[in-house]
C-alpha cells in the first residue's frame, strides 16, 4: 500500500512539473460578464408585462422599494455574487484544471489558400514537367511581408497546363476576408518553367484564432459529451467539420479506391475540399494539437479519400411561368444549381443527377414549375461522354458548368 501511494505522489508531482513548463496561459475577459443593473431592470420589466387580455399586471410599478423590487434585488445580488466569485478564480487555475482533464487551450493556426501555378510556353511545347518544391514562397503584391508557402513537393505533369496547389500563409489567425483574388503573384527567381502564379480566391482552410478560456470551456463540455473519440458516423462528421471540411461522408464497412467490395474492418472517410486530405489524415491518425499525439480514431483501419469533381454540361428544357424573361429564368436556375448541386452541395456519387437537378430547379421560387426528365441530356463537360455512361464512384461530386444550355417554354 505504501509503495502504491508513493507512486501516486510521484505521478502527481511529475504532472504538475510538466504543466508548469507549458503554461500557455492566455489573457481573457471575465468568464461571466454579468451586469446587475440591466438584469434588475429586465426582471422588473418582465413582471410589469400586461396579462392576457390586456389586464394590467399587479407588479407594474417597477418600484425598487416594492415587494417584488426587493425580492428581485436580493435575487440579482446573489447571482452577481456567485458570478463575481467565479471571475475571481485565476485563469491559470481553469487552464491547469482543464489540462488535468486532457483539455488545452488551442493555439492559433495558419490559414491555407489555393495557388494556381501555370507552366511556361517553353515547358508546354517541350513537354517538360515542372516541380514546385516544398517551401516555395509566393509573396503578396499588396503586402510584401505576407507570403504563402507550399507544404510539400508538387509536380505539374506534361499533360497539365496549370495546377492548384495549397499553400500556408505566414500569419496566424483566421483569414476572414483580408485576402484579395490575384494578390499572390510574386514568385522566386529560381522557379523555372513557370509562367505565372496567382491565388484564385479560394481558401482550403480558414485558420483559427487563439482560443479564449471561455471558448475552451464550451469546447471541453462538448468533447466530454462526445468522449473525444470517433465511434459513430456523427462523431466523424462533427470532428471533420470542426477542422474546416466543407463536406464529409463516412462509409462503414469501408471501401477502397483500387479494390472492389466492402471491408468490415475499414472506415472510409470522404472529404471535400480535396486539399484537406493530408490535414484530415494527420488529424485522425496522429491526433489533434494538444492531445499529446493521441489518435482519435485509434484501433481502426482508416482510409481518407478526397473528393473528385466531375464537370458536367449538356442541355435541358425548363417550363417557366408567364411574365418571366429568359434572363431572369437563367439567373434563377443558376442560383438553384449553385446552392444545391455544385460542391460543397449535392450528393456524393449521385447516380440520379438529372433527377436532383430537376428537383432543385422545380423548388426555386415557384418560377420553374417543371423540368421534364426526358429533355435532360447531360454529359462530361471535357470528354463529352454521356452521364449515363460515366463510371460514377462514391467519392465523385458534380460541378455543373456555365456551358449548360437551357431551353425555356411557357
């Protein structure tokens, strides 16, 4: 018994020593911003509300010296006292207590944007592939201190003119709307056979600001409810949406890209946008920051498959209401497709895409009241292969191109 107690003491002091070496304590406002005067006024206002039928309330005086005023004052005082005591507890206590429970304040994270690298005419004519090395810095033309850096080696093959490559910004925090389209164009001199580089405005990951203590408390409660593990499909959905995925699908028993069939011991996770695949793999297999490398999908065979987008165009006929111009109908149809079919919307591996498009259009403002399915002729926008002949996989999403042709009838 003595030896066991001694080991417990040793483990406790080792833990305290580790916590002291990694303080990561952030300044935070009071956890409970309680305004006693506003609460008291709201209490009296609530009691003074007229009763049903317009009958005046018996407590309509709003007098602080009335019985209801004294009762409310005592109640508000006790609440204010309790919240004041909670605010007196140092932030360091809450941080240390959470860390004992396995919860740390999440640090700020870098945003990831998409850069479009285009091969030079010489490289295209000579069929020379171009490699964009790890750590390539592309600087902003607006702010020279801001740049995006590639996170691994990427190769633009001889069959590709350009390639979209994710790159991490050098500033922590959420990217919000501070990035302009076409801002990142300044490339290093050593980058041969590249004609141009720019950002297309899309953001693969918005980044994250440093977590406040109040945010950590709310997150801790949610994590304790979920158990900080991925067991059910909803666990995977919530975890991956939290780290920035726009669309997720979980298949169990799992599937593989290069082998037919279903595998009971495998969990397959489909993610969009595809640039987040490496981040998702690292998160699920190696664990989240602050978890000491503990994988949240431990004990499971896992495969992460990025979305593959199939561009679609073709022709279809829409029956629209009288008085609606063709241009107005086109705007309504384009909005309906953008908000219901194109990524991140739409269904994974939708083998009834024509039906999905017809339903989306027919639900739009009651302006397009019918889309006869026999008039819907869809095809691959680049190869021309009819939709019904395509080998649609579960990880496919569809992007309707602006070359889709509409015919309108009234």
